[in-house]
């Protein structure tokens, strides 16, 4: 049974912001002593609850503790203020301001083993930006379907999401996971479809990333082409890329077993000397 969500306040953009979060304790609790913390960063319409039990499964496989949270505007965290519009640098703000403030508020020790980041979609981009700004404070990166730049396939899918939110079943489905679904949806959808954001590109910012990096993306990703992870490997040479056949934008939902297996293998190779090694048995 997963532990209940908790709340902590951080100071951000001149206000006190409540952040919903959950600590994950692996089943092999004794194995987690000295292991790095694995921090999960959700997608553009995600939240703590939308990860479901995947973080627990992955932390159990690794024997590592985890931290899952909802960014401001999502889940049960403080919603966007009425009329607030995100700027094109919204992911930079999350990477450079919100995540460090949250780790500080939770007294996360970055030594002796720096946290690892596990991000999906927008959360993957935020993880990359954080590791580029604070290269000595991130022990490793696992990114699923990251965005490095804006593609027409992304914009087209986001336009379809808008139509589904206005006229389909997307809003009631999101309401299961967000106290304020309008805050979550319009914060994300509005900025992605604004013309200034079409030129958003973080490729040139990623060179300082120093930690091991595993990037996974579905071949059938409806929100981005494989050029996203291939460009990442060109910019950050230590990147290991895995292209997943018969998989869409959310590998952790489409192929959770494969994602867990690949992450466990990667962690076993790259975790610092002396850390508990994953005991996970790969799925058949």
C-alpha cells in the first residue's frame, strides 16, 4: 500500500506555494541504506496520482527510495492564479527554481549520493535543464520522451487535446487527478500553442550535463519524433538511447516492464561504487 500524499510549502514567485508530494519506500527497505533518492517529474498534464503505482514498482526493483510530487498548477498542489499565463521559460523556472526549492524544503541531502531524476515528457525536459544547471547535484538521469525543441507533430497533438478538452471526455478524466483541471490543462495547452513558444529550443543548454543519462522514447510517440532523443545523444555524448517499438508517448504506461528492466540495468552499471545494486529480475 502506497503512503499518503503530504504537503510542503515553498516560496516561489513572491508567494507561498503548496506542493503535494509522496515519499516512496522500497519493499527491500534494508537495501535502500545509502542509495540515492529517485525523484519523479511528471508530464505536461500529469500529477503525483497519474503515475499510479509505477514509482513504487520502479523503486522496489532498484531498492532505492523515491520522491514523487505534483508541480504547481497540478494535482493537489497550489493551482495557477486566475488569469495567470505561463511564459516560454516555464520549464526553466521549474528546473531552476521549483525543484531546488522543493528539495531544500524537504531537507534532501545531495551528498554523499546525489539524487537521480526520472522525468517524462515536460518532466524529462525539466530534469535535463536541472542537471545542466546543477551538474554536480544530479547523480543520474532517466528521461522518457523528452522535448528538446518544438515539432509540428507535437503542436498537432496538443491542438487535438484542446478539442478533446472542450468537446470530449478529457476534462472529466483529468478531474480524477487534479483538484483544478482547468489550471493543469490551460497552463500547459495555452503556452504550447502560443507562437513565441514555437521557437523554444534547449539543445544548446544541455552540454554541461555530466551524469549518466538514459533516454527512452516510443517509435509511435504522438508528441514527438525520435529526433528528440537522437539530438540529445549528439549534445550529451554519454547518453544511452533506447527506441521502443510499438510504444507511444508514455513508455511507463505502454511498456512498464521494459522501462523498469532498462532502468535497473542502467542503474546497476552507473550507480556509484558502494551503492546497493538492483536485484530486479528482468521480465520475460
